C-alpha cells in the first residue's frame, strides 16, 4: 500500500517550522543587536572618558604655560626695575651735579631710581592693584584717559 501525504498538512508544518526557525533567528538577531548596542555604548563611553582625559590634560598644560608666562613677566619686571636703578646711578655719576642741568639730571635720576624700586618691589601684581585702586578713586578721569588713549590709538592706526 502506498502512503499518501496531505499536501496541505505538509505545507502547514513547514510554515510552522519556518516561523519557529524565523523566530529563533529574530531572537538571535535581537541579541546580536543588543550586544552590539551595548558594545557601542561601552566604546562611546571609552571615547568620552578619553576625551575628558585629553581635555583635562590640555587645561593643566594651559595653566602651567600661563603660570610660566606670569613668572617670566614678573622676572622681566624685576629686571627692568634693577635696570632703571642702575641707569639712575650711572646718570648720577656721569652727569653734572651743579647748575640747571645738574638739578634736572638729579631729578630724572631720582625718578628713575624710585620707579625702579617700585617695579622691583611690587612687580606686575602690585601695578595692577595700584591701577585698580586709582581707577576706583578717580573713575571719571580714568574714563576720559581711556577715551583719549583710544582716540590716539585709532588715529595712529588710520595713518598706517
């Protein structure tokens, strides 16, 4: 006797098996995508951490550079102060001491010496604090001096 199969039944069974097989692939695909998303998140987090480290290093380096520039400027200011004092001493030694020229040279030398002591003692930070207090005590003249300086600066750059 020959066995006959029902073509409808075989088609339904293969459809059911296909759905089951497809669901397994879908689940595996979801797991793969979920794993990939997790790996992407971890990789992105790693990049963010690395970027933060690089940015932090750049900020630290900028602070170090600014500090070094500040120290260099302070040292230069102290050097200028010493130079001014030395120039005042040289003027006193070489220029006449009597008469109108002597009194003028003595005044210039005294001014240079006082300015040199101030620069050597105070430095840039002292100059900044003194300027701030001067502007607070005299705000209107400070604004007028600022306008005059700006006007002169603009005239000088227009001619060039």
